[in-house]
C-alpha cells in the first residue's frame, strides 16, 4: 500500500533529480568549455598579432628578420613579453640586442 507507493515515489524522485542534475551539469560544462575556448582563441589571436607587429617594426628598424629571428619570435607564447619587446624596438639597435 502506502509504503510501496512511497518507495516508488522516492525512487522516481531520485531518478528524476539525477537526470535533471546530469543535464544541468552537461549544459554548464558546455558553456564553460565554450567560454574558455573563446578566451583562448582571443589570447592566441592577440599573441599572433603582437608577433606580426614586432616583426614589422623590427624589420623597419633593423632590416629583414631571418628565419632564426622568426623562429625565436614564434616561440614566444607570453603576450606581455611580446609587448615589452615591441616597446624595446625603439631603444635598441639590432635584432640580437632586442632578443638577447
């Protein structure tokens, strides 16, 4: 009677709560993943633009950047480092001095 109905109701409630929790968790995880992906994409885009600007400015000041210079700049993955190198272009007189 009542006890069986209560057990069934409890089991049904637990199953429904679990399903709802899983769905909410999945949606939240997707949203977080999407936001992180966008942030990483923006950061990588900023880094790439910074590298391009550094090479352009450096080439105007020091002349062509050889493959070694391109490799060194491409390996920098810290935007603040790229930004500080861009600022230093005006204070140094060669690629080796800039990157050394």
